[in-house]
C-alpha cells in the first residue's frame, strides 16, 4: 500500500493506492469552519500514482477544473453492479450532474435507483469517482458518505458551478443524455 497527502484550505486529505491504482481517498470535511488534518500514515510510502492523484486533488480543491480520468482506480471487493455504477459515473465531468434514476437506467436497471444510491454510498474514492455529482431527480442532495455529508456535497457542486435554488440543485442541469451507455 502507498499513500500521499494533499493540503487544501479546508484541511488535508489522503490518497491510498496499490501498484494497480487508487483504492481509497479521504477528503477534507468542507462543513467545518476550521481546517483539520488527517492522521499521517508514516508506514506507507508514496508512489507515482498517489503523488499524481494527490497533486490533482489539491488543484481541484483550489477550484481548478480537473479531469481525473487518467487516474487508475481499483474497485475490488465491490459487487459487479456497484463496480458498474462507480465506473459509469466516472464519465460525469466537472460541473455536470445526473440523477440516481438516470444512472440506473444507463446501467440497464431502470428500477434500481436505490441500489445506485447504495453503490455510491460505498464509494471509497470520492471526487476521483465523482459520486457528489449524482442527486435525486427533484434536485435534493440525498446524502454523501464523505466527511461533512450533504454540506460537503453541496460545497463541491457549488465549487464546480452547479446552480442551486435554496437547498435544491436546479434540475435543468441533469445530463443523462451526455453519458454513454454502460
């Protein structure tokens, strides 16, 4: 296992990877007013993958439009359906959103919106696999498993230029038709 850390105005984060790709990302809690640091992992040496991913994440949290598509990820230990969902949403580009139902439909299981939600809740690689870009069909932010929950999710989406009306995403921004089928 390898690890690199990145530092943002919100706090620090960590990227963990094997030789094959990133397996876990810890992001800062954007709901906190003070910055926090993740525990250091001195037993893990950085690798080319973790250094690159950490650099990209640091730039992302500075507000740069980053495409994480070249960062390899490892989704072992997840069911095939969850792997399919997480692989599918990697196609959601910066500032684009879609609904859980749209992801389910694109993956060939139109009635599996809740299962899509479960898959996204198990995402060990937030931001690189952009589960924050999936919302309810009515624009609600129905959870986020990373630190800070829905406040962090909203902050990430606002940082990417997604428009809100109160606590709801403006649903005219949904982009299902722009994602390739599974």
